[in-house]
C-alpha cells in the first residue's frame, strides 16, 4: 500500500442494502476497525481508509458487492452506525454521509470539536475545501453527493466522498488524508486512480499554477 489516497470509478447502482446485511456490515466493520486501532493505532486506520484499493477490499470483506457505487455509501454508513457509539473509547468520530447527512457535517464537526477540544471552525473549513476541490477544482464531470468526514480526538482526519456522473452512469470516489495534505491548491491528493473518462481539467495540479515571468 504505497499510495495513501486517490479515486476509484464504480458502476452506478440503485437499490438499498437489506437490513440484515446492513446490521452485519455495521458489526463487522466496527470489529475490524477496533482491531486495527488496537494493534496499529488510529493513524493507521485513517491511512487505510484513504487508500482506495484497501477501502474497496474492506467493503468486500464486510459483505458488499466489490464493484458497485453503493460500496461507498454502505461502508461509511455502517462505520458511522457501528463506531460512533464507541467514539469516546476509540477516539474516532464519523460525520456526514449521503445527501442530507452530508449537509449536517459542519454541525457534527463542531459538536465533536467541543467535546475533545479541537478547532471546530478549522475542521469545517477543511470539510468545505475538500468538497469544493473535488466538485469544482477537478473538472471531471462528477458531482459530489456523499461526503464522509472521519476525525480522531488528536485532530487527524480522513475524508471519503463520492461524485456521480449521470451521463455515463458512473460514480467516482475521492479519498483524502490529513497526513498527505500540504496545500489544498497544489496536489492535495497523493494519487488519483481511475479509468480515463475524457479530458479532465485539474486546477489543483501544481503544474496548473501560473509561471512567474522574469522581471528586468
């Protein structure tokens, strides 16, 4: 696992996860997460979440169809349901989600920040910046409809969000990790992985910056 973040293209599927599977995913996801945190720490869990291939494998192990766009929604929803009741003990909090749940992210982040003495406004700024980058600065035709923000009591974070392209019936998932972000305007992703889907204008690629002209 040499790359920490990136994107993945997935077929856009409809439908819902049956209740029995949702319950199983929530329980299994929580157990796996607790094992990772116990043996390797919270930072390692964030690092793995921000790796698109590990995330895909994680969802398959939890019981979700490996190549479906629904893997993102179901995995993050299951983790939020399974981990948040244990958040105080684990030091891991999951905010946001799909649709309306994504719009609740700022309030959820501020509430968590008050509990564990973090800068809530800075977390909200990060949430909005990452959504803006993937929705607008990367002009790839995918509109964000899911935004999940995972933050630890230490202030480290990972973000998993997904966009939809209705024209080609595909979803694209984007991963972020605080340890890999140095500048939101210059290569904030350590990798972008996916099948070519026409021209992409990546305005946060460091090569997109204007070159300073010599004076004199």
